[in-house]
C-alpha cells in the first residue's frame, strides 16, 4: 500500500462515527476541484507511511474508534488493498472505502468477500460525457464507473451494509438540472446521498477553479430539495 497520509481520528469522514483516516497516493482522474491535489500529482513528495505502522496504531486505539476510512487519491488502484482491508476487518474494525468507481473489478471482489462496512462513491456528475469532462477521462472510461455503481446498487445488503454517494456542490459543475439528472440516475434507495458545500479556499488541481463562487445557503437548500424529489435519503452538509 502506498500510504501518504494518516489521521488517527476524525469526526468528519464517516457520518456518526469517530474514524481513523488513511490516504493513498496517486489517482487516475484529474478533477478540477480536487481537494487532495497533492495526493494526486505530488504524492511522491509526501512521506510514505508503512502499513504496519498504521495497523499497529489502530490495534492500540481500536476501542476508541468506530472504524477506519480508506480514501485517496484513489485507493482501488493499490494492488494490495483487499489484503489490507482483510487485516483491518480482522482487528476487528469497520471499514469505509471511498472510491471514484473507476475499478469495477476491485469493487466486485470487495463485495464478494463482504469486506467493506461502507462503500462510498465520489458522485461528481451523471455518468456520461459530463463526468468524463469533469474528471479528465475518456468517455469510454465512464462505462466502468457505471458498472461499479451497478454492482453496489445490486449488492445484497449483507455484502455492503452501507452505500454512500458524495456530491460536491461546485457551481461550475453542478446546477439544479444536472443534480436532477444525478438524482434520476442514482436508483439505490438504501444509499445515503451526501451533498456537501464546495470549499473554495483550499488547494485544487485546477488553479482556475480555486476561489470561484460557492452557492449561498438558500441555493444549497434548493439543490437538496431537487435531490429529494427522487431520492429520500439525502444529507446536506453546509460546510464552513
Ligand atoms: S477528486 Fe478526482 S482527482 Fe481528486 S482524488 Fe478524487 S477522483 Fe482523484
């Protein structure tokens, strides 16, 4: 595993849980408003953290933690991800895996082995040319994302008890019309759909996107209402 960041505890990464967070280095996408820019393009400059060090810390702290979140970068690119999650589950600790959905073969294996307690998708745009444009990927690659969504949507609840979709409400890329299309696409009633305010004051992959306007609170409420027309289980985070 190529770990480039570790938070021993956080209240923000898993709704209702205190969780440790590990960050993997490297990603196959280039989303303009990516907040983990350094983890995507400059991860080699960050110190590498040995997996044994992380599991040792988690073993010590497991009584105070409700779980661990594996995020990135893109964790499903790591060849030993499945083995690492097996170790975490054996501690035992609940595991949430965040992914962009680009590796359906990994998602299929995770679900078949009932490994993630929660599978969380970064749901940026409808899975069509709009996602390709935003993520800087080829249109053909979007089919893989749709396949990952389908695997999660059709997974038996005992294989992945929690499914999440996360959408950042960045005005440049998400408006009411696009969010309505995403809501129609979701079709997974048991998933929690988290809508979050776009944080515009952090480092981003695309310098032109950094600092662009955010939606005011009233528009965030209006967008959440659009999402709730199709999907009951929506959580809106207003952010800072
Ligand atoms: S936001 Fe996009 S570029 Fe950044 S880590 Fe997630 S998928 Fe990769």
